[in-house]
């Protein structure tokens, strides 16, 4: 009985010590120092709406992390959008976007789908690998997908890079269409449900530097 009480006391002490006062420090990349920050729609080497979902998830997270920052999603003209999707970045292009949309910094991003393993959806049992793909043409499928997300923050005054990062991960996408020739379109009817397991970890990783840092408050000897 005494041993049980001692164990409870140790647990209580550990809980109390871990619940000390916390302070929130500014993130490594503090967007509040810019009057306005634009986000260009992310590009993707695969057809469908995975790029659109990744863009919106990225914006949702950075707005949540930095509520005082003024962040806008840009409605770019087709020529500019095509240049960004083909990664034809130039100092002139970045400055032009900054001047036209009156932003001080610009986020761009690219989703690179690298490997896709089609999965046939069967019930019961759920998705399973398939050896042949001829019977998949035109069918809705799931797939194990390896993909990377690269993001970059540009200074629209100088046209230079402020910050960049990337992440690669592999997970399942449960809404896609298999076409003749082995082409797969990620045309999810419910992007959040279809892409969450793959895209969300990528976006959470590339936004780490944009998240406020929680640190335990250090008390002085006088305070103790």
C-alpha cells in the first residue's frame, strides 16, 4: 500500500512540474512584420484537385498559427499561374506579382507526385494491391502515393528567397480515377477525405517554422 502511495505521489509531482507556466515565442518566420502576404495556388505534376486542397490546407494552418498576419489567396492571371506551375521563377516575375497585388511577400508551393501504387477497392477487406491494371480503366480507385511538398517565401521587393523547405511522405489516397495508359487523375469528390492522410502531414511539416514556439517560462530566484 505504501509503495502504491509513493508511486501516486511521484506521478503527481511529475504532472505538476510539467504544467509550469508557458510562454509563446514568435515563430521562426514571423509574417506579422509584412503588411500583407500573398499565397499563390500551389502547382502539382499530377492532374486533379490535390494542388487546390494543399493550397487551402496551407492557408488554413498559417492563418491559424499567425492570426494577426494579413494573408490573402491570390487570384492570378493565367499567364502568371502557368509560369509558377512550370516553376519559371524570376526576380522580375516576383516583383511584378508584388506590385500588382500590393503584397510584401509571396508563398509558392509545388506538390510532386513521385510513385503511385493503384489499389482496388473491395469490400469486405478494403483497398488491396492489384497485379494487373487493364480492368481498372475508368474505375474509381484508391492508391498508395509517395509525394513531396516544397514551399518557398519570396520577398516581392527584391524578388529573392526569404525561406524555403520541403517534405516527402507516403500514404493512401482513397479517391482517384484510373485512365487508359496508366494515367491516374486525383479528382476527389471530397478532397479533405481523400487527401487528408497524404497532404496534411506534408503541410504540417512545411509550416513548422511558421508556428509560434511554446516554451516553459523561466522563473527567477526571487519569484520562487
